[in-house]
C-alpha cells in the first residue's frame, strides 16, 4: 500500500495559494495549477533568455533529456521512445500523419471523444480512410462494441482517450491493447485526462503511440507535453512535419549546412524544435515532484477524493451519476447531472468552487493536493439545489 501524502506540507510548499483563499479549485481536468518548483524552473529559463549572455544550449538540452526520462517513467517506457511536444494534438498527429494509409483503411474510435482525438482522424477521410465511430451507450463508451469492431476487416488503428473528458469513464487499455495486438491493429491513446491522476504501462497495454499534454493532471505549463512511440515502430515512420533537429547530424551546430536527411534512431525524430524551453522546464520540475511523491500514492489519493463525490451522488435520488461507480473505471473526473446542471454550475461559481460544465454534466476533478474539506464544500453547494 502506498504511504499517505502529507497534504498540508505539500500544499504549503507547492500550492501556497490553496490555503490563502476561501475558494476551492476542483477543475484539474481543465487546467492544473503550476507547482512552485515549476514556476521557479520556468522563471529561471526566462531570466536566462532575458540576459542572452546566460543562455546555455547544453543546459537546455540536458533539461529536455531529463524530461524524456521522467515522462518515460510515468508510463513504463524508455527515454528513447519519448518525443517532447507542445500538446496532445501534436502527439495524435504523429500517428495520423506518419502511418501509411491506403483508401479503405479503417480507424475505430469511440464517439464522443475529445476533439483532439477525433479531428486528426476525420481529416484522413479526404484520403479515403474510413473513420468508424462507435456509438456511446448511456453516455459512456461502449467498450464491447469497440473490441468487436477491432476484429473487423481492414481495421488499421484503434484509438481511445484513456479517460473521457466529459464522463470520467476510464477505458480498460490492457483489454483493448490485447485485442489490437491479436488482430495486428495499431493502438493509439490520448492519455491527457488520465495520466497524472493515474498511471499505466505502455508495455502491458500494447500501446503503439500515446500522447499527453502537460497542463492538466501533470501540473505543467501550457505548451508542454510529450508523446510515446513504441521503439519497434519508430524506425518505420518518417516524421511529418519535419523538424530541423530530427536528423542525426543536427547535434553539431558548426556543420548544420552539411545536409544529411538521416533520421535520428529514437523518438526525437518527431520533435519540432525550437521548443518552448521555459514551458518544458516547468513540466520537468512538476514531473520530478510526481516521482518524489510516488505514483501509487498519487493514484490512491485521487481515487479516494473522487470516491467521496461518487458516494454522495449514489446517495442522492435527484442526481444522476454519469461516471462509473467501479473505481477501476474512473480516475480523477466525476461528472453528475442534477435537476438543473447549469443552475448548479452557477451556484458553484458563486461559491468560488472551480469546476466545469461539460455536455450537460457538472464535472468535478480533484487532484492529490485537494482536501476532503474542499470536496464537502462543493457538495454542500450542490445539496442546496
């Protein structure tokens, strides 16, 4: 069992604003707050940039290397399989734009996916690729139907969001990955709403490409993120778009005009530099914190806080719990439909409870630094309905 997190000490050190306000921030699925160490790391890079005599390329590239290592550890991967990117959408496009497609190839995806994991695939329909959208069942992804579709003719890719942004449903990636592996189908995962609240093994899940932005559950700045590309797959894919440091020869800045289009052997071939070093430095700092706390402890803490909301909703006859009750089927997002969700959302706003209204549901998304008292304050407002 993971040791408990010292939430009071953590809030004082990394989220000092949280105890200086009567408001409660339960909207981590929208934008996670920056840690104090992320703020400091980003500020250091900006200070170096402001005084150009302090710019140190070696320092920047060492920070990128550390970020790849830390990101890899989140998902049981190798650093050579990690590309530093600026958002989730870019990572999904690695698969959409580099996989070889032929007219009639089929992509299977849940309907009601977040647009970052839908539009890159829909854009391929102009090339004759078929996007098969699996209808939801009572608002939730129909995983059985997805599994059945994976076995269909000419299916080339199956893609899912690990955790649904609107319902909090957490897909069984191991089950889906096994089906993909059995049928020779590539498996692409949008991990944005899961990673940081929970953690996974890309090996156990047979994932080929995974994309995750850093600004939500990973507590990094906007403009930060990464993608994983399975090591056996890297060498078979040509980057698109092409970055000037995607080739091996680009490490020697004194000979950049000796053009040699020999791609790097690792996932760095998919990076497009120059990256926003200040944002990646902030992500690197926050990833360090996650590993210091311990991934099992974080997942347990988030599950416990989310469970308090689930238990409240189950006890209310006038509230529809959209998120699954089963802890294995949810992470940090809990969505409920009240008698008037828009009015409930307005009351939460008036009470200073940060949350979201998504697809007709009130969405609460606590992270490991939140407290049970903050959860109770939010539920007390909803009780007023």
